[in-house]
C-alpha cells in the first residue's frame, strides 16, 4: 500500500516547548519510532510541518540588521533541509540498515492572485502573550492573531496548485525508498509574466503553504491509497474547547465538510482529508502520532472514507 503521512509541526515540537535542537531531535525520534512499522510494511512518503521552525528563523534573522531578513521561501527551504535531516536520521536508526531513505527539497506552485495574500492566517514561530505579540507587530510590521490562549505571527497561506518533481518521487518509491518531501507545505513559488528561455520566470513567494493541503495534493498526484495526518491530538473533535467536545470517529467527506473547524489548526487538516478521499476514493485518517499504525488500520483517530456511515461521533470520556 502507498501511504502519505503528514507529520504536524506540533508533533515535532509540542506547544510551549523551547525551540531547541535537542527538543526537536527527541520529538523526531519519538515520531520516527511510531512511523517505522509503516515504513517496514508499505511504500511511505513523509511530509512535515515547519511553522515553529520557520518562524524562529525569521525572528533570528530579524535580529541581524546588517541585511534584510531572508524571505519565507528561503527560510522554508532551510527548514525542509533541517527537519528532513532529523527525520531521515532518526527513521534510519529505527529501520534495517539496507532501507533507503531520501530527503527532497520540494517547490510548489501557488497562484499570485490567491486571496490568501490579503488575509494572512497561517501561524508561524513561537507563541507570545498578547502584549508581546502586539509589540512585535508594531516593531516588525507583522500580522498577529490569537492561537488558543496565546498569540502568534500569521502569514499568507495560498493554496498549492502544482508540485514540482512528482516524477522523481515516483521513481524513488518504485525503488523501495522512503521519501521525505514537501516539508512545511513545500517551498512556495509562482510564475511571473517575465519571459525567460524556458518560459515564464519561476520565483519564490513570501508565504507558507499549508502542509496538510500540500500533502493531500501530493497524495493525489502519487495515487496513494491512504493519507494519514498526524498531530498532537487524538482525533478531530466537534465543539472543540467546550464542555460538549466529542471525538469524531468516522465520517464521509460530505458530512465532515459540513462542520466548521478552526482555520489555523484543524480546518486545513479536515479539508485535506476530505479532498483526498473525494478525488481518490482512498481513506484518510487524522490523529495522534502515537497511534500511527492504528490510524492506518482504521482503529484510532478520525477516519474519513466514502463508505463511512454518515457522521458518527464518540463522546470523550
């Protein structure tokens, strides 16, 4: 079975944790230990988030005033390499020595007219108090929005249109290689009207593509059998954050899409899962990294499929 696993940024760095190399390596080790059984049994493609990491690089870069802060596309490429290295190394430590692994930098095209550029919604970087966030916004010209009890910087998150290099990923999979790609939603790029020898010019974009939506497009292009979205919660919840919160265990794409979920967190995961199932007829699962195998067996998390019996919910204990 061909499986795409989208590893959430919060699965690599838990909320409130310091953005240290040690914390990220330890979380990568835990995640890879959970993913290794899938890699042993199936064709595996891994994507990952980068929100905390790309935000930290932007913050560090802003402290060096001799040059302008590096744009988000370049920071995204840096984090793809850094996180991919951690995952490749730690997953390799869990698998037989002869298993091949590859980490790819992945450019993804977005539309220059995407309305997301006028409405930043994607949280990146560490969390702040309201006072800290507003001070940084005034000082650096950032957009900031609430994220639970805290505040975070938000940036544009245009929809992914096309993934470059799908053929190369296919070739690696056919040679039984585990592929790590499309990290952080891929490197956002777009074509300008300027003409060059090969056509229009491809340039980087000051944005962060949602990792889950990019992973769904990747899974569709690769004709994957399953899309597994792992994060720091065990399922999708109806009425999240209220006393009546309840876990959704099974749902059709139509039923799940009829509900509303937080745009900066669960909303894109739900849209990604629904899009994949609708376009491929495969299954999608959303849940905790610790349940990775059970998610693939449809025994944990929220399972989205065309044959689900309506929208079933199980109330949390």
